[in-house]
C-alpha cells in the first residue's frame, strides 16, 4: 500500500495546492469582516505582526511531520509513537466537522453565482439573504451541490483532481481579484476605505483583538487539522520546505490584503458599515453591486472568485480524512469519497437547516452551524496545533537549526515551538471556552 501513495508532480504543484488550501473563505469572507469588526488598520497591524513572526512555526512543523513520515494523520502520529494514533485521529475528525459547515457557505456562494447570471432585482438584500438561507430544500440542494463538486475533484485523485483543480482555479482567482481591486479603487472616495485599512488607531488595541488576530492567522493558514500534514506527505523528496512556507504565508497574506482593498473602498464609497459581520460579503456587497455600472458582471466575477477560493480549500479539508480512510481501511479513493460524501452530508444538512427549520435546536446556546464553527475554529484547530507543537518540541525534540540552517532563526523556532506558540494557543482555547 505504502509504495502506491500518490505524490505531487512538481514543487509548483505542491506550492499552488497548499496556497489553494490556505486562501479560502478565511481570506475573502472572514478576514475582511473580522477586520471590519476590530477597528480596521489596528487589527491589520497586529495580524501582520503575528503572521510574519510566529505563524511559520506550526506551519513548517505540520508540513515537516507529513513530509518526513510520508503517512496520513493517524499513521504519522503512530510512527512517532504507536500510542499516539488517537491524537492523530482528531485531525481528520476536525476536517469532517469543518467541511460540514464550510460547504454550507459554499452553497450560499453558488446561489449568488446563479443570481448574478439571472440578474433579477432585489429590493432588500438583508431580507433576501435571510429568506433564501431559510428555504429548506433549496439551501440543502446548494450545500450538497457544493459538497459534490469538492468530492468529485478529490475522488479523481491527487494529480488529476486536486492538482488540476488548483492549477486552474488559483490563477483564475488571482486574475479576478486584481480586476476587482482595480475596479474598487476607481470608485469615488475609495481613499476613505484605504485609510480605514491602513491608518491604525492604536487606542483600539485590546486582548480580544489580539486573540481574534491570532485565531484568524491560524485558520487562514490551514494549520491544525492535518490538511498540511497530508499535503506535506505527498512531497516526493525532501524539498526546501522553509522557502515554500514563506511563499505560502506571503501569498496568503497578499490575497487577504487584496480582498480588503477590494471590499473596503467599495463599502466606504457607498456609505455602508464596515462592521456588519458575516453579512459583509453576502448582504453589503451585493447591495453595492446593484448600484454600480455592469454590477451583475462584477457580482458574477466576485462570486466566481469566492467559489474558486472555497473549493480549493474545501478540497484540502476533505483530503485529510480521505487519505486516512484510504490508508487505514485500505479502501479505494472512490470508496473513501463516497463514505465521506454521506458522513459530511449527514452533518451538513442539519447545519444548513439550522438557519431555518432547525434554528431552535441549540447546543450550549448556539445553533448547529455556530456550534460546528465555534468548536472547530476556536477549540479543535488550536488544540490539534498545540498537541503537534508539544510532540515535536518536547517529545521529538526537533531542532530548528536542522530545518532552517540558521542559528538565530533556528533558536527562535525552538523557543516558539516549545513555549510561544503553545502559550498563544492555550490563550486562544481559553478565550474560546470563556
Ligand atoms: N484556510 C482556509 C481558509 O482560509 O478559508 C480554511 C481551512 C482550510 C482551514 C483547511 C483549515 C484547513 F485545514
């Protein structure tokens, strides 16, 4: 079985698929609204500080463990110590849970693509959004359609499916983003939006902002659920992982910044609120699109962009449990994908319905969708990363110098892996549980 493991065709394929995993709803949907809610530029300043200093540590660590063990999550943890398999299993489990709410938002995107093509008139965008996500059959159909598209690419395999999808969708995403940024910057009063993003007011700094920036940074880089471990295990020989890690972080940050530059000038140009939360992309932006020339075309381009970002990330989320099923149960990829399609649907359908028929079902005061989001983003992702950092730093005693070939950054890696990142993650989990 082991020598039949798939691998990337080239280093470019590895980098583009990993960037595809990182750049997702986290960059284009979540990042702008979290920044909008946390005072704009001051959030950005803290976020950049975090992402350019400590984030490379868990990212490099996860890719390194995948690349050196050449196994999926359970196998990788077991090869470190046979008793650790159950901790490895938390990763694909997290993947299944994240996929189950990610595909719900993916379904909403498909609806807005349809709507842009049909370009029918809407009078109240807020009301429209609420009413369509409450329609049980239609919204479940959209969720399943999005899941099916992602499973389809995963089932086609690492080279023909995952690589091929990323090689097509990621350049498309970049071109559309640049087109939309130029468009946004040409709107009247675009500079007010840029000021909101780039002129920090440090009096707004607080501990909640710090932890939000930390949570956003880890989520957007895809660390903590074995997606990177699995992608790292498909690298043929030991490539220069450090260079790849910097490329991934730089690209992910560039995409998030460009998403902000695409959204905020438009929001301020139309006198709208930057802090409308999750509805920023699904309510505020469509409202703006309806007021600009060729708005339906711009709207179509934007939602195709969001779709491309969401699909390439969702594929990486699904690939982690898929690889585990294939290698642990020794079944074919297609069989593993069919099993995952049913398991994820089983959780994603109640999550979709939790905006309508099932809205009264609450788990600790949260709807099913919110519980999945909260449990994975605030607890499971940081916990899995914490566990892997502790294993690498304290049990395997990985030395930064061997990975980075530089004394100073090697030492920073060692201290980060053993102390700084675990403390930051424990803070995140604590904040989540409060
Ligand atoms: N990084 C993705 C995003 O920004 O949307 C989300 C994600 C993908 C999280 C893969 C975790 C993961 F393993």
